[in-house]
C-alpha cells in the first residue's frame, strides 16, 4: 500500500480524488508527473494520466466516469480520451484527466494501491523508465526535475536505462537518453537550477554498464481482488 503525498495536489485535483476509484476498478494505472509527485512529494503536478494495456471504446468509458458530465473533451481518438474536468464552476477551475489504452510495453516493477484504495500508482522503476524515454520526445524541465527527484530517492540511473530498454526495446537507446540528460539547450531546460543539473550530470557520469532487466508483466495493473482479500 502507498501512502500518497496528497497534500502536494492542488485543490482542483483533490476535489476529484474520491471519484477516481472507478478508474482504478476499470484497470487503469496512474503514470506521469502526478504519479511521481504522489510517491515523492517533490513538486506539484496538475494532470492525471491513466494507462492501461487494454483497448477501450471512448464512448463506453465516458459513460462509466462519474465526472464526465462536468467535463469538456479536448482529445478523442482511438484508445485516447482527454478531458478538462470542471471542479469549481464559481472560479472557472479545471483539471486535465487523460486515459490511454493499448499500452503494450508492460512493466518492470509492481504498482501500488493507495492506502485508501482510490488509485493504482505505477512503480518508481516504471516511472523512471518512461520519463527517460519521454525526454527524447519532448524535453521539458519538469521531466528532468522528476528524474532528478527519483535519483535522489535512491533509484539507479543505469537500472533505469535498462528498464526503459525492457519496456521499449530497440526504440530506446540509452546512449541518446544519457546525452539528453546533460544537454540543457532545448525548450525550457534553461530554467533548470544548478542543483538538478549537478544531480543529473553526476548520475550520468557514474553509469558504466547497462544491466539486463526483465519485464515483470505485460499487465500494467494488479489484481485488486487479491489485494482486498
């Protein structure tokens, strides 16, 4: 069980919290910056990104989500549904909630159910692996901050690279990701402070060999019934 750092969530996200249990029951697992923030409490993240290996019909999914009526659809495509959920109409506040299906990369770690049974949150090993791949697609300072926070928490960068290889196969090249971690000229990376840069540079310089990490499961989630029993 995971005791999440819920206090780092903005009020808009916290107001949705109890309604998200249905999402977990449908087999979705929380990934992305909010998953990392709930585990480490290092920064505020404002979106919910839910993954599942299963395909889904967006219309059927929408009918099962209790907050859909208070939502505006901002993306609707095959295995993808993104919503802006109105959480306080009096002040025009919204939270972005996204669902992604058909995610076939599997996992190397064990996700955790939050101690209140609301969310299933991806493991830090899987979150680091996916972040190391994400920075090759769209370099953003917040992702580098997340990676640095996970390294500070005790994760090993070489193991993270190996985990990313396990998830993405030949589509992920550790050498390219290592170079990206010490290059700060793209996008908003100039906003990274020296503390985060030093952590990343030190971790990259310590990588000597990439180990082999096996996939633990092709299923992103866990057997909720077994946990409850």
